[in-house]
C-alpha cells in the first residue's frame, strides 16, 4: 500500500479518493452533505467509491484547501479539509479502542469543554479513516508566544481541572472505554514489543508501586498541540482534541505522564519549552496527584 501520508488522491479539482471513500466538494449549502464549510460556503459529501475507483493523481503538496498538518512516519497522518474539518488516517493497532468510540463516550458525559464532532468513520485494509469537525480557536502551542502570564496560568489551571474531572470517571481495569486496549507507549518497557494488553500495562504500573485498586479516565496526551484556546482570550474556554490514547489508568499515571513525556513540551522554538508540563505537574501535585517518575525511569530502562 501507499504510505499513510499519501492516502488522499485527487480525482478532479473538487473530488478526492480517500481509501474506499469519495469526497466531493460543491458550492453552497447542501442538506445531504456530510459537513458544510460556512466560511467558504462549500459543502463536502462523503460516499463510497465505485469499483473500480475513478482515475486519480497524487494530491498536490501545495493544495490550497487540503493540507497535511501532521505526519508520523508511516503510522498516521492528519489533513485539514477546508476550514471546518480534519481527516485522520491511521494504521490500526489490533484490539485497541477506536478514537471515535472514546470521543462518543466523552461527549455523553457533557464534560464542560469542547471536543471534535465525529463526521464520518471508516476502515479499510488495516487503516482507519476518521473525519472530525474543527474545534474553533487555535492550539495552545500556536497561541503561547502571544499570551501573558495571566493567561498561561489560566490554561495550566484549566487543564489541571480537566484532569480532575476526567479522573472522576472510573473503570474496571486499564484500557479503553469499551474494554479494549489503550495504546500507551510509555507503559511499554524500552526495547520490548508493543503489547498493550491490560495485564501487561497493569504489571508495569504495579512494578512502579502505583495504587492499582481503581482506574480513572485520563486523556494521556495533553500537550499544547492538543489543547485548543480562543484566538483572542476572553472567556478562557478550552477544547481538547486527539483522544486516541485516552482510557482508564491508575491515578498515579496522570501526573507521572507530565513528568516523563517530552511530547507534552511546548514547541522547541519557545525559550522555556518545558514550562508547560512542569507547571501542570506541579499543580497536579498540589492537588494530591502522585509522582512516580523516578520509579518509571528505573522500570523503563
């Protein structure tokens, strides 16, 4: 198969082939469209592709409205589709909870922060295709250089409060909301095979001395790129995206993940790139969340 980053093919200037789906763009509002882009007054409609598929060419790398915004080797890629939607294509990891399943669960809890809406989901040849609405605003990573101390502190507190809210939702064991596995790579020992089964992740947490008598819900990837804030801070509301690693973990994992994961740093162009996760983990500590980072380092290597 083609690399994941080449999953979108162009059929014509308003039509694209994505896996076994056809995405078509038309002017104006359509009641049958999958979504409507109000800013550009365009409707986007997903249908099953015919067999055989229509002729296509590679998506131009400088396409004005379909832009590759994330590329993780040959594992996953994300495109923005106009102004209102994203397409996430990912190589499926067997027996793990689908992000759409997790998002549906979170939205049923009415948590008080924004999340993307699921527009469409499909699977084909071991890959998942997830179409999501855009959460209004910009990422905290992009907003950071424009924020003063007041707003930086506000977003630290907002994310800590979100962690507390999510931790009120309890599960029976480590894993996803549907009982399948959760792909938390930081709970896989260095050099070991990626075995995300509950008993394997549980053994890792027990080896660090975490209390594993109960399990709480955690996003597990609350870096500045996954936090959406207002273009101009006003109400201080936030949105949270990218729920593919979310699930039930020991409470001790919440603060520990902020301590150990450089993936939660601010962009390297920021002078104090560790500031975000350091302040979040300190605030979590004040609120009684434990730190097992030293135990993790001894276990992981």
